[in-house]
C-alpha cells in the first residue's frame, strides 16, 4: 500500500481544533470541576448570554440536545395533539420525530433540488385548518428561503420553528439563522460547526413567553424546584458542555470562514463537468458548510463512494432515505420526487476548517477519477 493510501481521510477531524484550544478548554473544565456546580450553573448562564449576543436574539435557552430543542420549542409555541406542522422530508429523522413526539402530525412537502431545502412554493397548498406551524431546516449549513415562509406564516397565523442543527452561524440576508422565526433549535453534537464534547442543544427566541415556557419545560415544567406546573422534561445543558462551548464560541466565526474557503477549493477542483455537481450556494444567505455535498448520477454514486473508501477516504450520505419513506411514516404520504432523487444522488465529502489543500486535492481527484476513470488530471 502506498503512503497516499495509508493516510486515512476522515469525514471530520476535530483534533486540530482541540489541540489549538487545549489550554483554554482544560482550564475551563478545571474551573467547573473545582466549582462543584455541574447543572444549570454560572457556565450555562454565561453561555446563554454570550450565544444570544452572538446570534442577535433576546433569549437563548440551553437544553441537552438538538432533538429536545425541537421538541421543547414546539411545545413552548403551543404545538400539540391535533395540529399539523409542515416540514421537509430531506432531513435527519429528529425533525419529524420531534413533531410526532409532541402529538402533532408532520406534513411533508418537497424540496428545492438546488438547495436541498424545503421549497417555499409548495407550502401554501399543504396548509389546512389544522396547520399550526412550519418547520424549515437549514440543511448542510445553507439557509432555507425564509422570506416567503415568514410571509405565509403571517398570512395564515402560523408559528415558525427553524431547525438550525447544521447551520450555527449561517445567515439569511444578513441575519443569523435561528432568529428569523418564532424559535430556532440548535444542536451542539460534537461534529457540528459549534460542537461540544457530548450532546447539547439550545432554543433561541425573541419571545419572552416562549423563553419562559422553554425554561420551565427543560426542568420538569417548573419555575421553582418542587413546584411543577406542567409535564416537562429533564433536558438541561450541563456546566461542562457550556464551559467548552463558551471557549469554542469565540472561534466559530473564524471556523465558518475557513469552512467556506474549503468549500470554494472543492468547487474549484470539481467544477467542469464529469457528471459531478458541486453544491449551489443561494444568493440570499451565507452557507457555513456543515457538509460539502455533491450530486452524482444515481448509477455512479455508490461506486464512487466505494472507490474512495478503497483509498482511505471517508464519505457519507445525508440522507439515504427521505423521512416520509422511513417505517414510522411510510405509506401515509405521496411521492416527493425531488427528495427521493436527492437521496439517491447526494454524497458528502470530508471537510473541516483546518483541512489542508493537499488533502482536498487528493479527495477531489479521487472523486473525478472514480466518475471518469480515463480522466487525466
């Protein structure tokens, strides 16, 4: 095996980031350990203030995962049994699962094939008297087209919850994602643009009442301990995660710029035909490339993936099955051709802020050779 083959290229490598911040992170962790406060203490409070300021939003409420952020945001907005929530089928399962977990019904509409996000033009025909909310997902780090979504919400008196799990720091017309609707739900899973050392999540909102209900719901529905007013959850962001996230928050803007630079490099390498379609960046937003996702002909996608795997290059398919085709929802929805086609064609390539040009060239050339073996580069 050659040296090139021996070097494994993961989908995401957190080690350079950890090494760069080692002293700051270990100091923050030691401070928490010495404090003896591990749940909803000063680190969580400080992180909530700092992230609210970063996002430009009034309230930030830390919870224990991105999934709980969605569930609690929906409940805080009054979504529940008998309601319908319009969303995209091309997303992680948790988006629809959260809707179902609050007792509502997800209503799937198809995606824009260029951005992979919900197609706003298809939302209005899906609105019924039971529709309570719209839940757009900013997939791969790219903003959904929010203006028409927000206009529909105003027209029909609907709530809007943004799923920002993959798009921390992304923007729509100069505003941070997660701050345009009634609430934004964020994930701090370790591989996210802002990731912790475990699970974590956050709800952002400008609505005082929504923030208050979210804070109650994360601690078993109580404002004061042992004085529970509603059924809630044990969904608290812990002090250790908050301490780590406070350190990393100071660098996430820089990392997002580096992700965009890495994405431009890939696009330069892959543009020019050969049946590879690089991602399309919408003019209305700032893509932060949680994933760099190309499209390949269905007949080639899996063979390209195998060819890269043989060279030690990891890839991923986000997502191989649209949510409406998964067992909990299968058979209850019509075909959604754009989402179903995307699931057969998408392939995400390795990307992290500190990835160097040499590795990117290796990955890009491997993709092109796998698509067209006779191509000379």
